[in-house]
């Protein structure tokens, strides 16, 4: 959960959001995660965050505002914390990406 301007947000992903992220980054999600052992590039981190940021009413934030917030949170909270939140949300919401059976 993230608090931005006194409003609560969470990261929420689904197939449509994943498709949007892959279109923007021009890379499959799993390739991006495996490339650097789960550590997204800063550019990809901002995209994943912006496209996944949803308010408590279920509305996704404007992408440009999401990118700005990603940068601010990265500077305030640290890259690792933000990256871990994204990966955890992907594992929670898109478990099908991580199935091996």
C-alpha cells in the first residue's frame, strides 16, 4: 500500500495490464525479470509501477503521474523496496506467470 497525496494506492496487475507493460517496454515480463534476477531496470521499474498503481476505488492512476510517483518513491524509499513491491504484486496477482507445473 502506498500513500500519495493523502490517498491510498496499491499495485494491481492482470493480463491486460501485463500486455500494456510489455507493449511499452517491448519485452515480455518474465524476460525482464529473469534478465537481471528479478531486478528491473529503473526505466522498467517506473513503467511497471505506473501501469500497476490503482486507488482504493479500483481506478488506475494516470500513467504520467504514476511515473512521477515511481521516481519520488524510489528516491524516498529506495529502489530495492519499490522493486520488491512490484515483484510481490506480480507474484500475487499473476501467479500463472510463475507456475512451473
